[in-house]
């Protein structure tokens, strides 16, 4: 069975399926999204205009049985932030589910004639275009909860928060994780604004009963899967109880700080005296001492590295998931903030509103250097989200 391209025309509210053409047949993930954008999007078009397209593609082996750590979803378009081809990718539930529906990619083009907002429900039975007006203005925490209550089979929820609805260039695309939290983001490049320009608030993907992924040579696949799994489990970074599993991507905090390359106080320095307080090691310590949250968390089904985390508050409740290295430096060291609780609280705001944590952290750092706040003003930084 050939993989399919699902083309969704929002102008006509019509969906069509076609076999993937030969020129794209050997591509997957970011290679495929970039190839499609290159072939089909006029490089001179306005990124938020009718001629841009949002392309979504699972990885090459997503949806196959037990392929390790193969659940990343790639999103591609002409970026409203850079004006160039942009690929942004994320963990979460979407990649495996899209692939199990037999899809190589989803191409979303056009904008609704009626100016309305839509929820797209994609399943083995096709695409349904549903009114999304009741979801407008809601954050992704509430949207994810509503979608799991409304739709069966714990579907993937791909959505934009209020920032995306406003078509701001720091808007990301949220994908829910196995716990239905909204912290998995295709954050870079303003692709949340591109999704909004297509008139889409949410895409719900239900893979139940889907055809799955055809494997041409199962024995060869098993051999490759075993080799890759063994390599991941043997490496000091990726093995169980290795650096990424224990401390997540924020294990880089102390390492890069020692190397003198840690963004600090709006990139004015390469070292930060509070780096250890916002490091992956500190995240693990907070999980252990607060007896809540989780280090070594899988952000998508099938991940064996498990470098994500769920960060707890002092009372054992969950603040946010995850705190990645990029988030910790952007909202932490680059703002002169060395309090993980506040980094987590700002992460929660970004996840709910649909903001890229790197863009937001750097924006706050610029505001601090401009005199709006003092570097290190964690309370003031958090208040900026309400303003």
C-alpha cells in the first residue's frame, strides 16, 4: 500500500487523498515538508497570505512496530518570522497517529471563504470540518482537555493558543503528549500563525482502525531496529540512566556554562553564576525532593531515551512539562533568573498561550536590557505574560 498525501483545501473545505508522487517517495519528516514547501509555495508569497501552505509529516519510520524514538512530527511552511522555508518539529502523539493512518504528509492550503475557524477531525473515515468557534480564545490546556472529552480513543491534538489566533510571529503549534499536556511544541518560525491563517484552531487525529505502515522487508526492518535500539541503549548520553534520561536536555546547562557559551543577560555574557540552579541536575533534584513530577519522561509513544520531564511545584502539583535546555536558558539565564519554579511557571504560560519559549525568553531579556525590568526580576517577568 503506497503512502498517501492528504491535501486539505480550506477554501473549498475539501479533502483529497493521493498516492505520494515518486519525487517525494523516499522522503519523510523535515526532508519531506521542506521538499513540498520548495515545490509548491511561491517564495515571494506573503507567509500569512492565501498562497502559503502548512505541511505536516511524520518521520520515515513513525508508526512502525517498536521503532525506537521515532515519534517526531515535522511542520513546514514559509516562515512569517524569517521569510524562508521553515521546518519546526515536536514530540507528542501526532506523528505515530498520522503515520498509522497511512499518511506520508498532510498539506493544508487556502483559507475559509466564510472567515470562520475550524477543527479538522482526521480518522480512517476521512476529514471532518467542524466549527471551532467555541474554542476561540481558549488556551491549549483547556483545548486539550475539551478534545479528549469530546473525541474517543485519546487522539492527538494539534492546536494553536490565543497567540496563534492573533497571528503573531512568535506563535508555535502545540501537540499533546501521552498525559494530554500541551507542552510539545513546534515552536520555531511562527508556524502557529501560519496555521491560524488557514483558519484552523485544532487538528484532531484518531488513528483507530487505520491501515498502519506497510513494511517491505520485515526481517531487515527487525535487524535495523535491533541495531538502532542497541546503539541508543549503549551510549552514555542516551542509555537508560544516561545523561539525557536522568537530566534531560537541560543537562547542557552546566556544560555550556563551563564552556563559556551560555546565553546570559540578553546574550551579553557566556556564563551565568546561577546556572546550576536552573540545570537538568536541579530538575531531577526537585522531582526527588518534592516526591512528584518525573524525570526521564517519554514525550511520545515509543521513545526509549525519555529525556523529557514533568516539573512539580512545592505542594506536589504539576507546574509544567517540559523544561528543556533552550527554555531554561531563554527564560532563565538570558533573563538573569536562577529560580526553576519561575522558569517553570513562565513555561506553563507559554505552553497554554501558544508561545515559543525561546522567542518569549529573548523578548523579556530585551525588555530587561531596555530598562522595563531589572535582570533577575522573576516576579516582573511572570507578570509580563498577563500584560
